[in-house]
């Protein structure tokens, strides 16, 4: 269930982020509690809380004293923006650098992308 090469609390945060991104947890919805996550995943509640607190610190979730944690307004768009930036840095920057080394223009690269997309 969990990738042993990465801390579980990061993976908990990513799972909740995915739910926000795909709309399973819409803005304003109550997020699962650390105890609910701990019980479901059979992990320490402190580990689950650490993952949720990462999302609070990032502004994805907010706490309402005595009630729980809720998805913040604008959280989905904030996550999309961050993921787009990560995508560009991880994938597009290296592709553009390699294309430049090979003498491939951006127009040629765009055509290659369209051709590949049509084949998929």
C-alpha cells in the first residue's frame, strides 16, 4: 500500500491531495481525521496528523476548532498550479534542453507531441 522508500506522512498528504484534485474532497468538505486515516491505513495517528498538517501549512486544508479539518477555498486550483509547475520542471525543461541539443525546434517538438498524442 505504501512506498517504503518515502515517509508515510508524505504519502498520506499526497493521497488527500489527489482526492482534492479529483473532486472526491471538494472545497469546503470535511477532510478525514488523523484517527480515521490511521485506522484505515493501520498507521500511527501521529503519522497521519503529520501528513494532514503538511496540507494545513500549505493552505490546502484549514482547521476549525472542535470540528475538524476542511478543504480550503481555492485548494484545487492551488494544487493544479503547483503540479503544473512541478510537471514543467520535471518533464518539460529536460525535454526542451534535449531538443535544443538535437537541433529540434519548438515547432518540430510540438508536431512530434501532436503525432504521439494521435497514436495513443
